[in-house]
C-alpha cells in the first residue's frame, strides 16, 4: 500500500539503488509517504555513510505530520529514539525526556498516516507479519 504513485516510485528506486535491507526499507518507505519528507531524502539519510541524520527533526520546514514520519522512520531504522539524544559540552549523550515521550504510540499513530505507518512496521518486521493460521469467527 502506497500513499501515491510518487511514493511507490521513490520506494522502488531508492531500495534498488541502496540494496536495502528491512531496516532501510522501513526508513525509505516511511520517509517516502509525504512529498515534504520524500523531497528532502538527503536531509534524512547519508547514502555514502549509510547513516541517518537525526538533526532533521529540528528543521524549520517540519510540520506535525512530518515530525511523526521522522520519528517513526528513525525508530524503525535504529530501534531507538535517536532524536531524543542531546550532547553536553563534553560530548556525553543526554536523553531528552520530553522528546522521548513524543515517541509514544498515540503521539505517532494518531494521524492520517496511520495506515501507512502500519505498512512500515510490516516492512521492518517481515517475519512477524507472514501469513499464519489464526482463529476467525
């Protein structure tokens, strides 16, 4: 399920170009949901270093929806809350409690992107979403 033809093309082309694993597929898919985030792919991910750029969360163009996309994309890629890490004057990591709270399920999924977010989770955890026998009434 894709939000648009552009989302599909972005996902397909970027996954092929980067030989994406499930972590990167989830990141690419999630960032690709919105034109605002998709058009700024290089602000999210350094293809040469193969690392995310957590500082994008503070960009002036971010909206409430794009921030949700950013948090979920990074969480699926890192299995962590990378935008919640701040550094003190000695470069020691400090976690922002306020930012960590914004990674809750309700703060992430309570928006129009929720159906696509579920698809991103499926991409990240394919083994847990494979067909299986379930009880149906």
